[in-house]
């Protein structure tokens, strides 16, 4: 697994070659607003290490995956999503994954329905 893919949009954001307003930035992860929001709050949380999708994660990635969930939960708190929120990880073409770099969608600020679609 590569730690960086020079052709990956999100890796370019991590590297700073594509500017992004960083809502969270630590040694393992980066968060920013989705450019096509599907809810009043729609953030993307990505690992700085390149992992193409959740299905490409390995056992050694377990601490990173836990860190991404903790960051997402903290962002939900700081964005006052007290009435609830949804975390989505699209994995593969059938799910609608369009950027092949693992990312979590944090959606909130409105009532969500089920099933999502």
C-alpha cells in the first residue's frame, strides 16, 4: 500500500498542492468541507496515508481507522450536531465512491431518511 499517490486528488490536498480549507489537521488525518454538500454540514475526513478504499484497509490500519472515527465524532461535536448525524464510507463503484482514497462523509444538520438510496 502506497503512503502517497501522486495522481490522487486527496493526496494532493494532503501535500498542499491543491489548496483546501482545513477544518481539522493532525499527523494522521485531514478534514474539510465537501464541495458538493448533501446536508447543511457535510465534511470529509481522510487519512493522510493513501488507502484506496475501506476494502483495501488491512489489519495494521486498525489504529488509523479508529482515529478517523474519533476525529469524525469530535467534528460532529464541534459542529453542534446534537440532534444526530450520519457517517458514510462509500466503498467501490457500486457504492458511488468517486475518489479512490478512503474518506468518511460526516452529514448532519437536517433530518435523514432511511434507506438512504
